[in-house]
C-alpha cells in the first residue's frame, strides 16, 4: 500500500538473490493520490524499469532472496528534492504474473507474509465504504487495509456513492431517528417497540413503550448527543444512544451499558452483529473501526493515520 501524491515518480525495490545478484523490481509510477495497492513482480523477462543492478548476471533469480530497500526514481532528471519513505507492513506472496505464469523461478520455499494483518484482494469491494479527501475507498471487517475505488463524484455521506468514471454503490446507514427539542418517538424496525426521548422537563429522558401505549419503561435521564440520534438494531432487540462521545447500548427492558468509550457515527450492520464507527487516532485524524454489537473485539480496518476519513457506511 502506497500513499501517493500524484507526482508520477517511479517506485522500485531492490532485492538480492542467493548468488549475490541485485535486481530492481518495479512497482510502477505513483500517479495516484491517497492510498493504493501497488505490486512488484519477480520476473527477469519483464521490461525496464526491471533491471540488473549489480553482482553476477545469469538472467535467473536464484532463491532465496533478501529485500535491500526501496528506490524512488524521479520522473525526469530536472527534479531535485529530498524526503523520507516510511515502511509498515511488507508482504510477499506467490502471485500469477500479468498475462499468465508464476512469478519468477520457483522458490525453494513458499513466500509468506511478513505480517499477520490481512490485506484486501486486488480490485475487491469490501462491506464498508468511506471517503478520505476526494477519494472513495472500501474496507471490510476482515481486512486491515483499504482499497481505493477512485475519485468521488458523490461521497459516502449519502447514497449512492459514486466515482467520476460512473461506478456507484448503494449504502446502508441503518435505522436513525433525529432527536428533536421536545418529544421524539423512534419505532423499532419490526414495529414492536418505541423509544421515546422527552425533553419537556429540561433534560433528556429516554423510555421505551409498546407502540402508542402509555406504558413506559425508564431507561436513562441526563445529557445526550442529539446529533447522533437513536439507532435501532435491525433485529429490533436493542438501540444505541450517545452521551458525549461514548456509545451506549440499551434494551427495551430498560437496561443499558457503555459499550464504546469514544466513537462517532455508530451504525449497526445489516444483520445487527457489528457496529461501524469513526474513532480519533491523532490530531485531526480519524480511522474506521468495527466492533461486535456489544462493543467487544474492536479493530481498526483502515490503519492510515496520515489522512482523515469521513462518512463510513455499510455497502448494500
């Protein structure tokens, strides 16, 4: 995964094989902005910028190999500058070369990932879409890194989200009821229960009741983040409300508990088993997280603290 600035420079890696040959492995030009997966193939028959750098030369990669470093080649010789290259997870795998065939000579042992973090298959669409800058991206509860979809024509704050080349995706934001200044009634998806938010006494009181029946079960009294509203689970068995930035899960019987200490925009998944939300990971930067519906097993599914994300939503 490479965070690009669109300058068009060439990204290459240098590897050294068992016989001391150093090869340059091209990943391509960095013409994109934001995050994008780039792949280099170990194939000595490919064209420049693949090339032999140093050592003996027999036109064959002799496994095993070692990684020497990354090289950023400027797009033209007139460019001068300096900077840093930050490395996180580097992954090696057996892949099919473009046009068919295995990557390079057969290694003496299968290549393995250098990290247990899961990455998305190339060109795949996950269950989650979100926006960073003017780019649409996708991730998934099973991934630890995002996949770029393209420049946004319509971002993920509304459905459908679309790219400038015409691709579009319908989004799921779950059940949401805005909290008004007086009395708000929010009905469960299956119609079996209502949440009533009452501010007539000067502070917010949350109760539940059967639809249209004056038989209230007390849940909570105090301050509420009205912008986060009330969000029923699609199973109609529980609902979310937010105090400050803390997410609480409540039940029709009146019980509730804090489940996520800090989150923005929590959304149940379509089956009610997961909650999707944003969480601050640095100054002015939020990552996308997923947890179980009780707040447990929280995990970061974007892991890119260099840029802020907004409006994560489930893909329909």
